[in-house]
C-alpha cells in the first residue's frame, strides 16, 4: 500500500464508499515530542496539532464520515504542569473561536463528552456557545472528549442505571447509559506516535473497533495519512466472532 499514490488510494475509497467507516476516533499523540525534536516548546506542537484536526474534519466531510471523535484532553491530563494546562485551555478557546464559522459552512455539528464542567469558565462557555451555533447542522458530528475518562464514563453509567432502579442490565441497557448512547461505536480508532494502548479512551465502545497505530506524530498526520488509514481499514475483514467463510455471500447474494 505504501507504494500506491494518494490519487490511487482516493479512487479506491470512492469505489467502495459504502464500506467506509461510519465513526472514526483519534488518539492524538506526539505533539510534545514533535516540538522537542525541533527545539521548540511543547505548546508549539499543540498549536501545530490543531491544523491536523482541521484537516481530519475537512477530509471527513469530503468522505462522508458521519462521526469523528477526538481525545482532546483526558482526565489524566490535569496532572500536567500548570503552565501547559493553562496554555492548552487558552488554545482551546482560540481554536473554537477561529474554527466555528468554517465548521458551520461545512455543515458540521459539535458536541463534547467527558466532564465539560471541569474546564475553567472561559473554555466551558466558549464550547457551549459553539455547540449552540452549530446545532442546526446535520452533517459530520465532531465530538471532542474533554476531561474524559473511559473508566469514569463506565462507572457513571452504572450509577445512572442504579438511579433508574434497573434490576437487570444487558449490553444494550448499559450502552444506553453511556454518553455516546446515540452514536455508533467507532469503526476505526487511529493512534499516532506509535504508542500501543487505549489510554482510558472509549473503553466500552472500542470493543470491536479496528485499531490503526502509526509512528507518525500527530502534527504530521494530515490528509494523506488519513486516506491511507481509511484505505487500510477498507481492506480488513471484520468478523465479529464469526469465521471468514461465514462472511462469504452465497451464490447470487449481494455482499
């Protein structure tokens, strides 16, 4: 696949548009290391990483992807140096202010998962205003995980079910208590910078998600890299516990 041109990969995606992932999730890793290798402060990497998010959304709109979820700020990220956390909060505010008009033009909706109330008043208000401005759109849904923890989401789901007085819980009932209850589970999860772990992200939802791990740092992960990742997904066999033979359609049956 590496030897194929971007144009060739794009043509393949168009030819198989009905099999593209409905929901793509991203663990955006490597901003700090990308900046360090260039002798720059970590915030330089975070600012450059915003450009990658923009290209992901623009490409997602182009491909007809329904949902894109970005692990923007984890619950654990609050442990980082105060100066970096403060810088990230300011970057969130400036980014959403700068991007909201283009998101609107591209018919993109916005929502958050995680504990938005953990954020300082400024960023919290900015996100709520942006979500309100974009709520009339019906195109790609951009989901930002903010102060998010997969384990906390699971324990909160349990508490919601207990509060409802639910006596018996099956998988469908449990999923209905998650923040993503109305969303399809991710078909594809992309993690940059070569780390091989979920890092407490969408733990329930990623049970059958295809994982795509790349050594590329997030600021360098742009449209060509996303096209390659989706092309890789397109040629995987998703069995969900079945055998390959069970996926082969019988004679005369459309696949």
